[in-house]
């Protein structure tokens, strides 16, 4: 890192390192600018910087290890013969982790969080995915219009589909295509007016490649902004598969999001990316793949 203190950032290439190497950067920063001494040993770790961007980078860096840090903005006064000025600084605090040896975090570290206030944001590292018995009441936990799946480092992927999807993975594209190819009516929850947008897999791969080649270090949406209702989408699947069974409407789960649509203006601006594969072309490729599996 170099430059004016208030403008320092973590270089983009650092974020692309695997955790087994990234940990050395974070430990080096702790040794140089971190506070972990006295009665704080074994209880908390604190970083202080005058750069807002660097503070955000550090919070994001800790999230790579599944650690949630608190970030606060403070001010200090410095007086001289001419004037008294306020100088902002940022405090990044890490607490309640299983150990404070950063060089071991790549093999596992846990954190105890108490998220009791409305509006708390909790990030969790996905360590395992296991099947559970479904219920008819819960679809997922969501904040309409503000939900994403984070893929790798800094990529927000939105409703990706294409060949090599699993027919039984539970998502709407394989569900609808599987039903259509079997000549069954497509199951739509509610009245089908909830919206989704779908990104073909080759477009996602191109977006990831461009992001990795760019200097951007913060998260970027990679998805297709062409939004449509689930009812319209089901009708499109039936048309492309020549399925005459139609659509059956069932009760909509209470937590089924009303809308999912990514804003890709950042990807367009930073590295000129936007999806190229039309929905019909992508669905034809996907349907051809699934047809061989049924």
C-alpha cells in the first residue's frame, strides 16, 4: 500500500490470493498497524486507519475468513497556532473469535455473534450443505431486492442456469424444464407475479474473468437484469418444449421473495460487461442438455 494515508487501499491482487497466502498479508498488517496487547490479548484485535476505503477493505478481508468485524468512525482534534482541526479515523474491531492467531485462520476459525438488534447484518461462512426435510411454510430468508449469493471473492451471482445444472437441485429452471420434458404441468407458487431474472452460465464465466482481470476489489453484481414474472417464464418454458400440460398454481410460501433483479451498472462501468446470451437461446441449450438426462 502506498500514497496519501487517507486514500490508502488494499491492492486488488491481494484479494485474489488464496487464504493460505492472504493470511500473511493480514498478519503483516496486524504487526504494523494492529493493536493486540495488554489486557486485550485473547479478547479482541483492533485496527485503526484514517482511510475509509482501507477500513472497508479490512472488513471485507476479515469476511473472507468468516469473521465479522465492527467498524466505527471517530474524530480527534488537533490544535496548532493557527486553528483547531478535526481529523476522522476508523476503528475496526474483532472480538469473540476462537483464536487470534491469524496465521491459523485459513484452516479454521469460529466466532460467537450476538445479533439481537433489528437490522444487524451477519455474514456466515458456508462450511457444509446438507439436505433437510422441507416444510410448506418457509421458502427462504430474504430481504426483497437486496439478496445475493457471494461466489468466491467479490462476485454476487444471480440465478445462473445452463447445461450441467442438476435436475433435482430445486431451482426454478431445472424444476420447470424437468416437468415440461416429462409432459407435466409446471408448478407455479401463488399467482406467478413474483419476478426473477436469469443469467446464462457462459455470461457469468465471462463476467468473473473480466472482474479478475480488473483492479476492482469490492463486490460486483454479475447477473442478467432482464426481469420477468414466474408465470411468463413458465409459459416460455412450455412454448420451447411444446408442453401442452399447462401450469398449475399452488399456495405461495410466505417467504418467497417478490422480486429478484440485479443492478449491473457497476460491471458495465468498470469492465464493460453485460450478458450476451438471450433467454431463449440459453433455454434452448439447457433444454437440449436436460432432454438427454430424462
